[in-house]
């Protein structure tokens, strides 16, 4: 497997009147975070169309990123994919613009689409309480105050 890129730049000299099609994957290192509960893998995959319209560079397309996460209910590890089917970004350009860097915009779009509390499945019951566990007695003192 070829090495993944760590940045995606659109060079204005490559954008024709018909636009430019881009596809590939960016290395997971673009996220720049180490988290024991959420880990990207397999690279940020993209399929993008680029158009130069007047003083604007319009980029539209699809993004996908796989993650391994710990379920926020039960704590078990699971995999999920963030998919963005309607990515769109616009960049101001002029005759002096040599290239436009897209990596930051792609990364931010994926990060904003991440769930706040990832769950392994919608009906995950969470951590199951064992039947033989004693009731939590830490609240007994407060219950006594309510009675008295």
C-alpha cells in the first residue's frame, strides 16, 4: 500500500476550465491527537471536485474516516465510520494564489461530525449491574435526613 499524504494542496495551475477531480487518502497523523478512547485509522478518504469561479475556489465532495472508540455506555471498543456526503468549502483566490491548502478544512469537517458520546449500538444497555452487588449505601445518610 502506498504511503498516505499528510497534506492536500490544490495547485491553481492544475485547475482547468472544466475543474479538477481529486481522490485519495490522508494519513491519520493529520488529526494530531492521541486519545485512548478515540483513534482514527485507515486514513481520511476523499473524493473532491474543484472549480475556479471568478475569485473563488469551490471544493465539493465526499469524505470518510474510520475510528475505533470506547462506547460511552458500556466501555467496549467498537469501530465506526464518519461519512460526509455533502462536503463544501470556498476559498478566496486571486492571480497571486499558487495553491490552496485543504487539509485543515477536511480535518475540521470530520472532527465536527464526530458524535459527542459514541455508542456501540443505539440500544446499548450500558454497564450491567450484577445481581449479587450490595446496594450503594453512600446515600443512606441523605435518605435519613429526608425522613427526620
